[in-house]
């Protein structure tokens, strides 16, 4: 009888251990699930587009640009970083309340012909099925006229008066180019002082 009771106690202990082990496994699985599918991981997926926009702006900043373009890129980067940061660290409802979550409205394109600077090019919006294709054509009906500073006999006199330095025939650096343009301006002022009107 004692051995029978001992075996019952042993079996009860094994059953109790199985329950505890199954509870521990369930707890660990729930903890792992909450880590993998946490709100931050959903936020990362939700905010991926904002992060990509930030990375695109930073890529443009690594390329060459003018001072004005650099300032506008810096402002865009600051706004994109702030938007991405708020998306990552706030709830979806709070973020959408602040920045809006709807789709952007598409702009309607009007079919009209616009002419810019009548002498150089004409921009035409096509009305065909490919309305997205915009054609930029050169206006060949008007002549392009390039005028020099002097005309006629005054131009001939200037060409005989002007003596170009040897290093100015093919300048190899910016400093030489600057010297050549300054030299030419000095000679022009001398020419205009001495030229009879």
C-alpha cells in the first residue's frame, strides 16, 4: 500500500511539473510574440515611407548643389526627419490627427497650349491618350541673334587694337581666366577712351 501511495505521489508531482512547464512555455511564447509584433514594429512598417523620403533627401544632399538648393534641402530634411520621428514615437491615430492620413488629391491637368519667351521654345500639353507626355520643342521659325559689343568699323578697330596675352589663348586655371577677362576689360576701357565718337 505504501508503494502504491508513493507511486501516486510521484505521478501527481510529474503532472504538476507538466502543468508548470506548459505554463512557462505559454508565457515565453506570449513574451516572444509581443516582442516580434509590438506596436513599435507596426510603427516601423507604417513609417517606412517617411524614412525612405528622409533617406532620399539625404542622398540628394550628398550630391553637388547650389547654396539656395542646399538650404531648401536642409529644410526638407528637417521636416522629413521630424515627421518620421513623430510617426515612430506616437500612435497611429495621434499621428493621423496631426498630419492627416488620407490619400493625396490628384491635380487636374488642363489641356492648353502655352508659349514661353516666343523666341526659344514652345511647351505643348498633348490632348491624346498619353496626356502625361509633355513635349518640349525648339521654335525654329524665329532666328537667334547674338550681337557683339561693337559693330561695323568700330568692331574692326577693336580687333586691331586688342592684343590678347599668350596665356589667355587657352587658360588652364580659373585664376588665369580671371586675369584674362580683367585684362580684356582694361583694354576695352582704354579703347573706348581713345576711340573717336
